[in-house]
């Protein structure tokens, strides 16, 4: 309340502005809100806990189905060649590591 009084006196002075008037009204409202919030929190803590409700089951068909991976076509020649190439590279890298580890 002291801050509100100080802002009110600043508003009434020669150099006062409407901003000081706004602050003079703001501080009491802020203090009232703090008291109200404290009162509600105390009442909330004193209230008995709500009974636990029985879990409900989600009806079938309510949620969308999960996406499934696309079926892979084993007849893709380019993919097979690329996979063989990668296997050869991995094999040659493993052989190089075996030579350098000794």
C-alpha cells in the first residue's frame, strides 16, 4: 500500500502523469490478488482429495491406425546392386582395420 500511496502523491504533484495514476491503482489490485491466491491455495490444500475415477477404455476405432512400413519389393535390381556395393565397402573397411590394428 505504501507503493500505491507514493504513486498517488507523484500523480498529484506537478510532474505527475497518468502512468503514476495507473501504478497507484495497480499496486492495491496486485496486493488483493496475492491475498486471494493465498486464500484459494489454503482452501485447496484443506480440501479432501478427489476420489480416483475408474479408468475408462478407449473405444475401438476412435484413434487412427498406426502407419505401417511400405511393403518392400525384392525385385528392385538397382537397390540390390547398391546394397552389394555397400557390403563390399564395409568388408574392405573391416579388412583395413584388421591390418592396422596389429
